[in-house]
């Protein structure tokens, strides 16, 4: 991994299961920060975008606006079945397509950390 991945979470229409696993990744038990990863509150400071949940019509307008604020190069990681294909809700809303797709309902924190590591490598290769 060549750089510290700064992550911003876009949550759009979820049961909150995937968000809890993302936050668990940054707690002392899994400690993503030991690998230099951090969750940032502003999209302008991020280079890795974590997307959870299935999109909704209204939400997609906000999500698009937020995505535009994230500087390039950025890497988008779709987290969980809802973000990938609508999941158990069979939601057919507009989706944010990512370079990295992480299966699971929800995926485990260790898998999320591995996906962020891959995202950081990909992001470095785009620079
Ligand atoms: S993938 Fe599963 S855990 Fe994640 S938001 Fe959808 S239903 Fe919840």
C-alpha cells in the first residue's frame, strides 16, 4: 500500500447493517487506522468512496452531488448486496458503480479492510 486511504462513506437506503460493519472496521478490535486508513467527514478530503445501500431516486441526486466534490483520482467501493444488486430489498434504484465490488450481507470488517487496501493500491496507480 503506497498511501494512507482516506475514506468517505455514502450511505443510501440501507438497513444500517453495512454501515455498522464499516464503523466496526475502525474500532479498536479491527483497527483499520493501524494501516493508515481513516474515515473523513468531508468528501473533499477523501480519495476512497465507500458506498452502501441501494440507491433511491431522491438520494441519487444528493449522492451525485457529493461524488462530484471528491477529488480525482478516487476509487469507489460498493459494499454489500444492496449496493451491488438491490439485495434482499430487491431495490432497483439508481446505483453508484464502483471499481471494487464487495459481496456480503453485510461483509465482514476484515473484508472491508482488504477492499480498502485494494482501493488504495488502485488509487495510487491512477496518480
Ligand atoms: S447488504 Fe444486507 S446488511 Fe447491507 S444494507 Fe443491505 S440488507 Fe443491510
